[in-house]
C-alpha cells in the first residue's frame, strides 16, 4: 500500500508548505519547492529570512498622510518639499513603486489599499477614500490622477472617486493610452506606464 503524501511529509515541513501556500501566487507545488529549498540551505540563510520577515512586521507602518508603507512617518515622498501638489491615487503600495520607476510623476501619492468590489465584499468604506477627500480639501492639489487598475473594480473605483472629487473643484484625470485593459499597474513596464501618465485624460 503506497504511503500518502501527508504521511511522507514531516509535520514541520507540512506546516511550512501550508504557510507558503497562503501567499498570493503560490500554489501547492511552488510552496513545496520553497519549503524543501529552505531545508537544503544553511541555517544562517533561513534565519536571515525569518528575521527579515519579522523586521518588516515590526518596523514598517502606513504613512499617516498617503498610507503607503514606510519606516518613518511621514514617508519620504510626503516629507519631500520639492514634490508637486498633484496627488496620484493608486490601489496598492506596489503601484507607487511602479510609478516612481517611470520618473514621470513628481507629485505625491494616496494609497487606497484596494478597489471597490461588491463581489468580494469590498465597499468604499473599507478603502482610504474619506482620507483622500480630507486631503484634497486641506491640500488643494492642482490635480488628482486616479491611477487605479484598468479592470472592473479599478474602473468602478475611478468612476466613484470622480463623482466625489468633481464637486470639490479639483481637476480629476486618468492615465491614458498604453495600458492594457484589465491590467495591473505593477506589471506594466516603465515606458508604457510613463507614456500613460504623460498622456493622461480628464475624467
């Protein structure tokens, strides 16, 4: 009688596989490969990985202004007096990284931490939308660029934000051509993303 996969895997290894499998984009096979890779590496490397994970959890927080991840509050971008008054609204912190790589945007950011998606139970109240409205009222930016993803939740969020921001008298724009429909900002290359920012359109 063949031994089952569960019986053949030691409990600590099985637990590690289960934890890896909880990460986005990691399936059971990849989780197993990562776990067995760590088994083969020197103890020092595994300890360094564990320490890095704990360090991130202990030292990284959200900026109280833009809600991007940061070690210092406010973050370096919000604290930079040389930044323009424009605010670029994105869904996730990774989008800030992608946009900064383009070198085309010199303003500040606002991270929503998601997009409106009734199917997933994510309403406007679960995003940093009220904080955005408060910023627009207090900072009076020249422009608000709504750079949410070009999928259904991203488009729904952009439409919702435009409805809230337009009465405040702010110029609301959206990145233009170059970005594929249904695509995530974090996966776009720098040139495409840069052109989309330069050619943004008014909502």
